[in-house]
């Protein structure tokens, strides 16, 4: 009960407008001030500091920085040309191109919100000018970012792996197939909606092999990045954290010496934006160290495990119930916050139920990230609607077909775990 009260206090502080990091920190520190708590308050400070002392966690600032460097190196326009060429001939061609671009950017930005914001600025105005409704455009660009959160390197998967003590390399490889399935499902939904509304293709005909080859050549360095990443992790050339350092060098070399578009000014701007994003995320991670310690000290995972395993004998039923919980929490809190609060609690539970934590990690990240694209507190929703000046009512109405496509993929992941697990099992054993 004490732990539940602490978590509720954190949620209340967030609800009244306190910054997330300080709401979590104050809630966690309150536990050490209670009369029945015999632990010294210095323990809370130690846990906050120790939360940042992790080599795997070094991957977070590195991959945040790589997203800014890649965007400044001229890669995004090249990928957009390739995406338009590959899918522009389909019904709703420009809309399909935005989904293909999300899949390509998944190996670069690692952030659903960053991808949605970037695409809203690059494609949003063009889509509306071509006759796509603002609500449809906003829903498409926001939910399309879900692909980015699944395909490696996903920042959310790094945090989940760190907190749940799950192999980040396996999580990265496991995200490839669900990311592709999300792409296909969202493209089908887009095609059906575009056909009904008369949204025309962007190109008159499908491209020739020569055209595809030429566009691929211009984008080859961006397309090779996730390949180098997965191959390097699979064969032990570097850890996920070291892969982030490799990626930064890779982006600078490509931007400065191959594309020749990355200048000293743009590098400084990328570092400035990266530091700002890292500071926000790391402050949340550090303060969550206190709550994580409280959860562990109060034996919350063990208690929940005993209760849930007594109620839900089927792992599938347990996953369905947890999925509903994650969707609701994702609607109310930012995805990273949900992962940091619940991963230390839920990972022991699903392990005891015989569920692979890699399988659950992909399911968890998909659901909590999707929650950020829905009312009432969706960060991605607010970002896209703010940029495109779209009403939340129109956005909510237009997102329903995309939501059905996402839920279809989620149910497939729940009932067929090998969709997630066969690739990491095959590559890493």
C-alpha cells in the first residue's frame, strides 16, 4: 500500500503540472521521510546518483545525438526521395511515402516523437496542400512514428533493457519483424482510406529497377547504418553502447566527407539539441532510481507475481490484461516514464509466468508508445497537431482506422510470440 501511495503521489504531482522528473523524484524521496521507514535519507540520494552509473545506459545520449547528426547531414531528403519512388505509385502515394520514410528513419532517430515532428515539418504541409485532410495527415504522421519506436535503435528499448536487465542486442534484433509488420498494416489502412476518399498516387507508374537503384545509391549510407548496427552487435564487434559511439563517428564521416553537408555550425547545433534532450531524459532516469529502489525494497514484484500467477494461469491472458493496463497508462503518461516506472515491476512478473522478457519488451514499447499518440495526454499527438494546427477532435476521429491496424499487429505479437523471437533466436541463439 505504501508503494501504491508513492506512485499515486507521483501521478498527482504530474497531473497538477509539475515537471515529470521532479514529480518522480519528490514521490520517491517522500518514502524515506515516512516515520515507519528506517532507511536513512542518504539512501535516496545514493540511488539517484547510482542510476546514472551504468555503461549500457550510455547508449541513450549517444543515440539521441546520432538522430540530430543524421538529420543535419542531408540524409533525410535522400531518404524521402527513395521513399516517394518506392511507394508514390500506390493509392495515397504521398501518405504511403511518409510511412516508408518512418521505417527508414527508424534506424536513425530512434524516437517516435522526433520522427513525427520531423515529418510534420517536412511532409505535413505538402500532404494538406495535395488534398489530404488535416486530421488524416496528423494521425498518419503521428502513428507512423510507431514504426520508428520499434525498428532499432529504439531509445525506449534501450531504457527497458537497462531497467529490466534484458539483452539490448536481442531487443534490437527482435524489433525488426514487428516494425515491418506495423509498416505493412499501416500501409494497408492508408490504402483503404485513400481509395475511399480519392487520394491519388504521387507517381503515374511504378518505378523501374534503374530508378530504384539510382535512388538507393544516393541513400545507401543511411540505409547501411542499421545493417552495420545489427551485424556489429550480432558478431560482437561492439555492444549497443559502443554502437552509439560508432554511429556518431559514422554520421560525421558521411555528413562531412561523403554528402559534404555537415558543417561545423550544424554539428554544434546538433550537439546543443542533443544535450538538451539528454538532460531531460537523464534527469527522469536518475530520479526514477529512488522509486525503483522503493519498489524493490518493498518486494512489489514478488507480491504482484504471487497474485497474478494465482489469478491468470495462462500467459496469453496475462499479456492481454497487461496490454490493457499499458495502453491506459500510455494515454496518461509519456512512454519513457511508463517504462521506467513499470519495467522493474513487470519484468520479474512475466519471467515467473514463463514469458520471454524480449517478447514482452517489444509489446510494452509498442503499446506505451501508441498511448502517446492518443488522447488525452499524447505527447506525439500534441506535437503533430500543434505543428499542423489540427483539432484534436478531427485527429481522434481520423486515427481510428490506424489504431485498428496497430491492434491487429499487437494481437499477432501476443498470440504468436515467434514473430518477435525467431530472429534474435536465429541470430543470437
